[in-house]
């Protein structure tokens, strides 16, 4: 497992974060990506499990995107929102060889990023929508 902690934004309206990483399969057919908001009374998590060889999603909770990129790379993107005010850390985890021995193998990782997602304000019909 590979992991790192990040501080989420303090304001509740700005606590949606997105993790994105490029992968290239070698010999693993089961990869896990997990985001967990921790530190408060109620941890919150989203997960995505994919087969790196086929880019098929095995299981997911939360918003996700799987996109092919040049050179045989695939970009995985997962989004999590920390709604519990006491959660003061965002933990991002990669499981490159998750599961039983027959599912374990190697993965190349590259270009990982964590960023805050800022939603555009919702417009109403009184603001130019007809």
C-alpha cells in the first residue's frame, strides 16, 4: 500500500477533493484507489477498484473517471467530499497489488495529483437562463 495525508480545506463548502493518477499495467489485474477523510468522529471514504489490464471498474463508490492516455497509460480519477467537520486529514491510498495472491502483481504509477474541486455557482432562471 502507498498512502499520503493531505489537509482538507477548513470551510465545509470547499471540502471536495479529487485524486488523479496515471497507471500502466505490468502484471497486476486488481488495483485499489481509496480516499478517506479522517480525524473526526465519523470517517468518510470512497473507493475504486479496477482491472489495470482491461481498465474495467470492478467496484466503486463516489464519482470516478477512467480515461485512456497516450503511450499505454490510463488515468484514474476519484472524487471525495469531507462532510464531517471534525475530519481534518484526507488520506489517499493506492493498493497496487490488492487482493488474493493470484491478483497480486506490478503496476507503474505516474503523474499523481490531489486538488480541491470548486463547483461553479448554480444559476437560476433569473440569472440569464431561459
